[in-house]
C-alpha cells in the first residue's frame, strides 16, 4: 500500500505513537461504555419502538439485579399471581354460558368447519355440566367448578380472547411470552426485569410446577429468553425444593461456609479487576441469593404452622394425592406472595406424556371424565387460595390471573366424546388489585365458536396485565439483535374497560 495515497489521519495510524494513542483512547471508550451499560446508565435516545415511544430502561446495577425499582407510573398492583392451566380449559363448559348449544345439540349448523386441528368435526354438543346463576351478579357458571363459582362476584371475566395458534406448545409460548417461537422472555421475566422484587431473600420470580411435572413448553413458560438470566423464574413446588439447593451430605456446615467465603473473596477480587463484567456481577448476585435461599426456601415451604382450618379449606387433607399436592402448592403460592415475591406462576396441569386430559386439560376424548378429573384437583384449592388472599388483605396489592392457552370447540370430535382446540374464542379471568369485580367483558358468538363482541388478542391481554403493574407495554423493551423487543411485539392495546 502506498502511504502517499492515505489521508493524513490514515498515515498517522501507521506511526507507532499515533497507533498506540488511538488504540488507547478506543479501549478507554469501550471500557467506559461497558461500565455504563452494566450500571444501566447507557443512554439510547435514538432507540424507538414501532409506536414511536422512547423505551424506558429499567435502572438496575448488574451486581444487584433484584433490587426493587419504580414502575413507569403509579398502579394498584405491586405483585402478580398467575394461575395457569395447560391443555386448554373448555370455556363453554365452565364460564362462557351458551344456551344456543343446548338448542342445537346433535346438529351441525352452517359455518362450522368440517375439519379442525385433530380431524373431522362432529355435531354441536351442549355443555357437559349444567349452568346456574351465581352470586349477586347472577353470573352463569357451570357445576364443574362449584367452589370458584361461589366467588364470581370478585372476578373480572374476559370472554372474547383469541390467539394465534391451535397447538399447545406454541399456545403456551404465545400466552406466556407473546411469541409462538421459543427463546423469548416470559411475562414474569419482563415484570421482574422492570420492577425487581421486595424480598432479597427469595427469587423475584417463582414458578410452582404441577405435582406431575412441567407443562408442554417446559421452562420456556417462565424463562428469561434474551433478558439477563437473573430474571428467569426459579421453579420449585411444595414437594420439591430448587435443585442443588442444599450442600452434599459429605460436606460439613463449617466446610461449606469456608468454601463459600473463599469463593466470595475470589469473586470480589476478580470483580475489582473487571468492574464492567456484567455477567460476572450477575453470577455473583445469583450465588449470593442461592446462599440466602438455603435458609429462606425451607422456611417458606414449611406449612406445618398453618392452622387445621386453613389446611382443610385448601383441601390438603382430602381427595386424591394429586389434589393434596396441588393444594400444598396453592398454600406455597400464598406464602410467597406474603413474603414479597414479585411474580408467582402456579401451574395446574403438566405434559409428561402428551397430556390427553389425564395430566392436563387437553380433552379430545372423554371430556366428561377428564375435565372432571382436572376440576377436582384445581377447583377447591384455587378458590381457597383466592379467598385466603382476600381475607388476609393480599388482594389489595396483588393481581391474580387465571389463564389457559385457548378454548375448545362447540362441537364434538369425530369420536364423539371430546372437544377439539379452539383458538378463536376462550375465557380468562382476573381479580385483585386494579380490576373490576363481578364484571364480564366481551362475548363469543352464540355457540362460543368465535370471539365477536369486543374481540381481544393475547397481546391486548398481556398489555393489560403490564398496565395493572404500572408498566407501559410499548416502553418496556430490550434491545436484542437490532430490534427493540417487547412482550407484546408490535401489537397490543390495554383493555381499559376491565380496570377499576
């Protein structure tokens, strides 16, 4: 290369002194950028969401990711409990009363598809359980869920939800992460990324898995995706503590403490040398939390101090073993909320071998038996959990959400004993901080086939949940692979009619 053809600045870079000076300044700039980023102080004024709003970056330090942080605006809900029922609960057999199904029972009206998700469709089927007016509002709820039915005056139902898919893994992903694909942050991860937690002794986000195991999408339902790993859900239940929580029996308490102290000194020395290493700082924070959890988790899991009246109300001492274990999970959920955990996700249903109505709500056949089986496990403990939280005043600051990934068809499948997946209409409900009580929003058509009146998407549903937590879904973003990512993608409107 001919140096005469280079610019003056280019020729200076070939000079040893000029090169060292430029390289030193560049390295200094990169180091400063890394430190500012790790402290949450790096500006990004040019970044815009599709809506044109400037993102609001959560201001947290890498070495203290769980510290409580302010919301975007004042909101009634400070914590959230999500009760999630994998497998798709039949809305038309539970909360969405459709007398048209009884009138058309055994017939196939025009406009219904000949083939659905799992094959040819059969004839219209009336609800498998009788509906009755409940509470002062007279809300029609089926006999399948008698305990929850007694509480309808406290609930805010959304009957006009629809989703983007009719497959369970993608449906779970979409409801819990806002995307059908894997690898995106869950709702709980977004909330804890934004708000941190009120209890530094326990994880900010806890996922209480069903006694039978994980749901179809597994840990993706409570994962952190591309957010910092500190914000993923920690999964355990009333029977199984977090994995690797306790020291091996071969190690004494003294040895364990000395080892921990040594690791803390080594990590602290390393962090002093590399103050901008956010990954190292995050790992240290996680290890320190894990150490505190060795005491705090056994304490919160210990329900021996609960009164007999409480245990009986939840159903811990009655019914099947699965119901008893789920009831204990419900008590654990309440105890975590009491301790200030920001997000608790409680699962009712799993998918160790395909589900098929036995381990979750996916009732393609024998819906009369399989839905009844799941309701026996879920109904009483869930109702007791909500009633207990209300009695203790926890609903004043806690939003409770009951959800499933989609609904079920108004007609039977070809085998004549179950209902297929229905992505075009399903029901979820909320109660607690910030939502109207004894209220129903939206409608599906006369057969519960498609959402019609005030039709709302899962994007709208998640936008509303974030709003109730004081978060603007259009401004809660994370820059990843060249895009300002958010829970609601580029969609979503807050359902203002359900807000108290």
